[in-house]
């Protein structure tokens, strides 16, 4: 089944009261409807109709919101922060049983809201905090963000 017909709106990086931030991206507010919707953010130009169809097919079987994501470039076990005393510490402590073996680290994904599936009855007007969010994993080369200067250089439209 082709799902591109569910794709309702392409969002621009608007400003003002009719927008809100969702996983770091600005979106226009949508009122509640009684049908499913898919949202495509305009900062991700490499999304093709076959990606939309695959995303839509996956989303139909999910309960809540579905958002595109990709494997993270950096695992949180490798990130450091400066604490309140000025000393460096790991952001997350590595579990003792996997310490020293990065192949055993759990998979970590970065949310890249290129495509968002909204179930019927959901108002897209705030970052959801009380609804389930599922991830649709895509290749990070497809999820290049034109609003990020380094990624923009890698986009060949």
C-alpha cells in the first residue's frame, strides 16, 4: 500500500506562536484529527517516496508516534562532562560486565525527525511527554540535515 497519500504537510523552519520545538526541530502546530498523518520536515531533502512508503508501512502497525532515527555516531559511554567541581567525568558509567568491550555496548540511536507519524486523535502542538514514541531506523546518509553546516556539505540533491 502506498502511504505517500498520508503525507499531509511539508514544514518549513517557521517562527512565531504557531510553531513549537520537537526533538530540536521547529514544527508548525497541527490540530487533532480523526485520521493518521505523516509529517515530513523540509530540512531533510534526501527523503524519497520509497522511504516515505517504508516508514508509513512500519508506522501503521505501531501504537504511538513514530519518528525517524539512525545509529548514533558517539555512544554515551564515551562522552565526558565537567562536573560542578571542575573535574571531568563520564556522562554515563559503563557497566562492569561490558567495560573494555565496546562490542557489547547497547545500541544507541539519534532521533532525526525527518518523518513523523501521528496517530489519529493526536494534536501535534507540543513535544509529547505522555505518549509512546517508536523509532524507525534509517541510514544516517539519508537523514542528512541541511540546517547543520557540515551535513549540508554532504547533501547531493
